[in-house]
């Protein structure tokens, strides 16, 4: 990912948060995390994150998604003898289509470019609108896409250890390098 | 506390959340927790809570405070061999004066009726405005008061077990009965 793309995505995320009345400090604005998972296709497969707190007991973030942007399929395995990360997604703004293990939904609302289809294997759809939430058990495959407007989702969870996440797409690097 | 006072406080809390663009489901509106700590003096010593999620690993809530309303001093002791609750307060709206153990602040901003003074023993002041947050370690005395406008504070924490909280004021019952 190019540094300019990171700066652009940060700027757009800050606008989304501002429109949803979510206030950030200046330091938080400068540190907003832009994740393209090493795919170099941020607007399609990517995610913006504002980490409020991540300690050895709990974690809280806002996830910002641009229109139809998708967070690729992954799971949170056990780490250091503790259960994998458990997380609760609460939609704050926009609409999000969350896919988890279980009975595949007949006409899912996500729109996926063909080349990514092989790496999206769970299709039980949970639609989240503002005020609605869903808790994903540890070590369970999931992925999600924002609707046509984009979305803001609060994530409440146990400790976050992104470097241990297991993605279905073997091309993914969770923590890629940024080119200056 | 009278049932009518509970209904009134719920209505007012829902207005606060609405004004801050925080969306609730109808079920959440009906279940908003009104805590007067058995003191029967809600507007002075009390707190309104919206619990999003509380499981055996993490907890997330919104705390709604009316103007100058105070959550009385307490700490979260170890429970069942686990460290006491650790919590991160993030101010969303209004202003909150948080008091924790440490060097007493010379001219604290909280205004306290004389009869409650004996039960407020820690005076290290942390002022939180929207976007600002503070993490309170386990088993540490703390209390907080909203400014003149009231406040909304997000609480991210380890598991919440309110029934184990230890209050400085011996008159307090954390989970009192409601009179119909």
C-alpha cells in the first residue's frame, strides 16, 4: 500500500466518524489503522480501524468500512493456551452484512468480485443495522461487507492479537508494509 | 426507588443518547438500568446504564449521567480468583470529572452535598471531554461526576459483576428493589 493511499483513507475515515458524531483526539486521527491485508486493493478488500484500548483482558475498536468494502474471511485461534478472540459487533451507522458459519443464506446481500469468491466459504448472513449487534464465538470463520453507504461498527472483544488471525485467502498478510 | 422515577429516568436517558446519535433497539430502551444505589436520591447519587454485552471475558456499556449526577466511590475486588474488573472510560458527550487514588487535586471541579463527603475519599481528578479516555486498574477506588450539562461515557471492561463491588458509603445497596 502506498503512503498516499493510507493518508487518503485516513482522511475519509475521519469524515465518516465525524458524520456519526464520534469524537477522536488528534493523536487518534494520526494513528488510524488502514488494513489492506497486503492485497493492494483497499477499497474492495480492506478495513479502517480506530483502536480505543487493547490490553491483556479486553479490547474496543471502531471499524470503518467504505461502501461495499469487505473484511476478508478469517478466524481467531487459541493463543498462548487461551481461547481465541471473541468479539461483539455493534452497527453504529450504515449497514453491514456479516457472514458466519452455519446454514448458507439463500440470496446473500454481499457483492463479491469473482476473484475473491474462492476465499469466502461461510455464508450464513447476519444483517446489522444501527443499534443491532452480534457476537462471534472464538475460532469461528467470519467475514463482512458494508452496504452501499459504508458502515461504522463498534467492536467489543477479548484481547486482540491480529498477528495470530488465520485468513482463508493464502495471499493475505495481516500486517503488510507501507511504501513511502 | 419508585417505578415512576425509573420510567422518568429511562425517558431522559433515551433523549441523551438520541442527542448523541447513539442508536438503541426498542428492547434496549425498555431495559435501561437505573441505579440509585439504594440512596433514593437518584439525581444526586445515581447513574443510568445501557449494557451492550457482558460475558465471561469482556463487557461494554454506555453510562448516562444527568447534570452533576455522581456515581459513588467504589472498587472492584478480585472475584473467583480472577483480578477485579478493569475498566476504560471514554467520554462521548458532555464532561466528566473522574476521581481516582493518587495525589489529591487542589481545586477539584466536582460539587458534592456535605452529607456525601465522608464517603468520597479519593480526589485525584481526571477531567474527560469527548474523545478522552482513562483506564482504571482493578481494585482501585474511584468515583465520578458529570459536569453541568450531564455526560455520556462508554465503558469498555473485563467482565462486570456489580454484586461484588465494594462501596465506601455503608448505606449503599448496589442492586436495590424497585417499589411498584
